[in-house]
């Protein structure tokens, strides 16, 4: 009998607390299973799939959600010029926050000089362990492919030649956004009566997909347990992690400072409480941390920002999907710190003022070009290093230096990326007079079952 109040209490607990409990249990389970020889195999067979199913479900609804919500957002605008002004404002704000992030990264890496704390022994050990690893080689060749394209290639890449093909690939988010904007704007240009059936269809699809987010999030606590157990079991070289503590500490400090910048923006510009903002957005942050993917987190970010913060769909439907693809403040900050750290260790003569300026520019472009998936930031780091003339033969050693701590830092920078998108969407909404009151919808609002409604 005693169990009933406990279940009742757990049901009433706020979502972010349930997720935090899942994360803590996941870490504990991970360390416990590491004590058994068959632990990692057990995790691979029985625990990892749960997290993967969850991430797949989130990705499954990303494209329908972007399409439905962007069309609803644009067709509610009634006026094309509003879209233009919002678009320009959004891009400019994203670029500004990214430049702030890179500058913070450069400032603290130059002040704390984490590269000076790395011993020759550590360099040797890291080189032996990782420099020839296939993952590092793959990242270098991926960067090579990206680099070989011309300066306007990114515009060509943004335009799909087949709408359905674009929608069938989550990595083509910008193509999907491009097509949807064309569709939405064209709907504004035909008589309202003719556009109505299509608009009604997408309005309805939008509500249904948002409800799916609520349903999927019911599994979030179990899923993060699985995701974190998997991360712990796969990261087992504690000694190396310690050797890189100073570098990792500098990245973490930078990321914390960036969060402070967002909180100041929220408080000063939108006049909302920063603590309230953090509380509302926290489930999306915790998911970003657990999945290391802004793209997978996007549906949850959209739901939180619209329903729990009160940003109008006209704003969030454009600002958030675009942000998930091009605004990566955490990633760009990390790229600046990592590039300078690698230079401090392997190529101190390259550390001039001009190179630091080049880092600002390339890290900005690189974070725009980074895919919103785990580990993408490291691929673009290669391009940043290349731009400053970092010796090619030392590249694998450079990446080997930071590889061991990349996953935990990826988790943290993704959290900052998602927080940045949410913060900018509030700022843009405020400037457009579209920041209203939250309208929270629960998954069972219309589900008439005594059992779950009591
Ligand atoms: N994982 C990051 C994201 O999805 C990108 C990166 O920094 O690797 O936002």
C-alpha cells in the first residue's frame, strides 16, 4: 500500500526533476556495471537500445514539426515584410551571440593558458592512443571534403532539387526550411480562401506533432538513464581525463560565462526572470546534454519555448529550426579554446594576433556549418586549424590531444547551443511584440480516463 503515495508523488514531480533523477541513476548504473566484466556488453545489448529508440523518436518528428510549424508561423503573419524584418534580426542576433561566445573563449584560453600544463608524457600517451584512431582520421577526411567546396557552395546546398528527398534526411534541415519558407510565403500571396485548406491541414498537423512531443517526453527519464549509462561505460580512461582537466575546465568556464550572458539578455531585454527561464527550458537543456544533438532536441526546445515560455509560433517556428542548424555558440566557443589550446601545446609560434582574428572569423563560419549532431564541432575544428596554417602533419596529434574529453564537452556545448537558441527566440519575440504568456498543454488534457486524470 505504501507504494501508492510514492507513485503519486513521482507523477506530480516536475519533468526536469524526473529527468535529473534518470540522469543520476544512469551515471550510478554506468559505474556499477563497469565493475563487471560483462557490464559493457550488457549495456550494449540491453540498455543502449532504449536511448537510441528515444533519440530516433525525437528525430522522427523533427521534419513534420518544422514543416507544420513554420507554415503555420508564416501563414499567420499576413504580411511578408514582417517575415523579412524578423529574418534579418534573427540572423544578425545569432551572429552577434556567436562572436561574443568566440571572444569569451579566446579571452579565457589566453588568460589561463591550459596548454602550458600538459606534460610531454601526456602528449606522448595521447599520441600513441589516439593519433592513428580511425575516428580521428574520419574527422580529418570529412573536414577535407567540406573544405574542397567553393565559397558559395553553402548557398547551393541550401536549395533542394527534390523537396521529398530533402524531407527524407534530417541532415538537410536547411533545405527543408528553405522549401517550407517558399511554400509558406506563396500561401500568403494567394487568396485566403484558396490557402485555407492547406493552412488548416498544417495547423492540425502542428497540434498533433506537438502532442507527440508530450508523449515522447513521458519516456525521457528512462531514456536519459540509458543514454548516460552508455556514455559512462564507453568513457573509461579516467587517467587521461585528469591530464586534460585544465583544458576541459577552461571550456566549461567559458560555457558557464556564455549562459550568464544569456541570462543577462533575458533579464535586461525581455524583463523575465532568468531563473524562471532556466526552469522552463531545463528539460530541453537536459536532453541536449544527454543526446549531444541540438537537432534531436529541437522538437522539445520548440515545445518548451512556445508552450512554457510564451514565444509566439510566428517567431519560434522560424528562429528555432534555423538556430539549431546555424547558431552554435557553445560549439564556436569550444572551437576557439581548442584551437588555441592545441597551438599552445604543439605550435606556440603560431599564436599571433592575426591568427586569433582568423579564429574568430573561421570559428563563426565553422559553427554555422557544423551539423547539429554529436561530435560535429570537432570536424569543423579541423577547418579552423587549417585556416591558420596549422602544420598538416601535426593535425592528428592535435585532435588526439582533445579527443579524450570531447564527448563530455560535446554534451555541455550542445546544452549551451540549445539555450542560446531559446534565449534568442525570446529576444526576437520581445522585439516583435510576440512574447506572451505561457499556455502549457499536458499530454492527457483531452484524455478522459479516470486513472490518469485523478
Ligand atoms: N553536438 C553539437 C550540437 O548538436 C555540435 C558539436 O558541437 O559537435 O549542437
